[in-house]
């Protein structure tokens, strides 16, 4: 399984995962799309998405680290606002360059 080498490839994989996991129209998936607020993801969906990402990219994701990457000490509302497709793409890209 080859790892994507750029942001567009990562976005494409993440987009497909969101469409499959949340059964949403692909046109709704943009970098600024909020996963919880715009796509309606619930906690069980987040777990499913995380497992799908781990399978697609071949590494484990520490959910606490991923949430911390949004910012320290955020309220639930702030997390929902900042937890976007783009934030996931950025997090994955940073893990791939380590």
C-alpha cells in the first residue's frame, strides 16, 4: 500500500473515507467542512473514521494527540468548530513526514 505524498492525495483518501463512513455526498467534503457540525458525525462515527484512516494509511492514530493538534484546552464547542476535514488532512500529513 503506497502512502500518499501530497496534500491532494491525502485529501482524496480522507474524502473517500468520510463519504463511505458518513454516507454523505462527496460534494459536501471540502477542507473547511466541519466533521461534526457539517457532516453530522457522532462519536461512534469518529471511531469508525479513525479505524478507516489507520487502515488506509497503515499506522495507528492516537485520538488524544489528534484532538490536541486542534489546540490545547479547547471546549467541546471549539473542538467541534475546529475539527474539519482540513485538520485531519494536516494531522495525517504531519504524521507521514515524521
